[in-house]
């Protein structure tokens, strides 16, 4: 792990700053914030108008003087000041006053695998602006593995796949550390983009903008699986006339459209398995891959991975919040480190 469990037990709150959602866990109180990482501001006076779900609903529907921004991209803070303002409003005045009463306030945060020093520094500066005197960084892969109950501290292989909005991270863990890992710049947003482009080229249809995820509009239920409906009706805007129009889309064609970005994910899994020691790969034949993250719910993704790799693929019970729940378990002291007794001389 990036830091020791003893250091994490001293932290008072934990933050998972994701490209899609921001989650905050407070020691003793549990998960107190789970909102979209979106803020709306007035460009005339710089005032913050809305954050979270209300700000996300404004996307594509605002006048010129209101700008909707996402201060986090790809798990990295790209606008420190706006991220601090967004977090202050999401946490609320009452909880912030409670946290500030703690002597030497400490915080923990998730960072993507192999995040560069500038990205780590941006995360630290964001939480320091909230009053934290010390910030501990934990690899998202480790936190998510703990959150979904994988035995990361044992001398056996655990493979986890974190499906985020901007990137997918795959790793094999053993003895509390990452043995081998890959970060693929393909996530839920790339899948959404592939569907949007397919509808634009095949049906000359433009979907409504980011207020609702294109995937959720295009395919409901188990539409991406072969057992799903053969077609579905889509409402959007005609490319040529600009008028509203409805078309019936073949779901098999949509499945083919999203296979292109997902091929990069399959290649990343193959690289991880090739670089992994044979003994650990043998463990994975029984335990398989654990999928977490918001995009893990993509219908049919687990079946596609199962067919491509030949190993079992499982989806965590609550894939969206595994990373922050893992941080919370470390803060609460629920994770026991592996103790190795020294051999007697």
C-alpha cells in the first residue's frame, strides 16, 4: 500500500474524487456524500450556483452567463480551486465545522494507479484547502479491492478491474501490494461516445447532451446482452433539419459499435496476465476477476470478459462505492495487516 494501515487509522475522513462522482466518508459517520463531480458557476461574478445532481441537471440547459464545469477529469483534479469549493458545498457547513474541531485534521484520498506527482499534488492541495493538516494517498486499486472484500493481505492472487468513467484500471494483488497493473484510457465515457457516434452516422440522430448518459438513453435494462430486446426506440434531434425525431435502433448494431473501445480493455487484461507470475495466474483460474466502478454495470460487459479470458468474472455487490468503502474500512481499523512471525535463530 502507498501508506501503512496505522497511518490511515489516524485519518478522520476520506475522499474519492472521481471523474463522474465524488464520495466522502467520515470516520464514525459513514458515507456522507455521493454526488456527481459537477459545479455550476456564474461567470459574471464568479459565484457558485449549484453543485452535484442539481448542477448536472443544468448541463446543456444554461444561459450564456452560467457555466457548468467538471473540476475532476480522469480521476485527477484539473481545477483545484473549483474542486475545493465544490467539496465545501457538498460536505456542508455542519459537517465541516465538526471536522475542523479535530486536532491535526487528517484526510485520505484515492489516486489512480501510477498517477504522476502533479496529479498527486493536486489532490493533496484540494484537501489541504478543506483544512486537512496531512493527506494520505491510497491507490484506487487497493482501496477498491478492500471495499469489495478481496483478501488483499494474503499470499494469494486477487484480480480487480476498476471500471471508471474516464479510464479502466486492472491489477493483480497479493500480500497487500500490486504485483502487476495496467491503466487503460477507456471508460464509460468512451463507450457512451461510441454509441453517440454510431447513432449519428447510422441514423443521422443527435442525442440530448450530457444531462443524461447516452448509454442509459440508448439501451435500457439488459439491452447490450444477446438476451435483451432486438431493438429500442430513441428520441433525439435530426442532424440535417434540427427537428426532434424518433428512430428504432437495432441493439445488435449498438453492441458491435461499443466493441471497438472495449477491445483496448481486453488487451490490457491480457498484458496484466502475461506479466503476472504463473503461480498467481493459477489462483485466478478459480477466483476470477472482480469488477468494480460505475461502468461495471455496463450490461453484457462481464459476459464478454468471461468469454475472452476464460476465467470467472464477478461484479461487486455495490460496485460504485467500493473504493470509498475500502478507504472507510481502513480508517475504521477493520483491515488487519498480515503479521509474519520472524523465524527463531
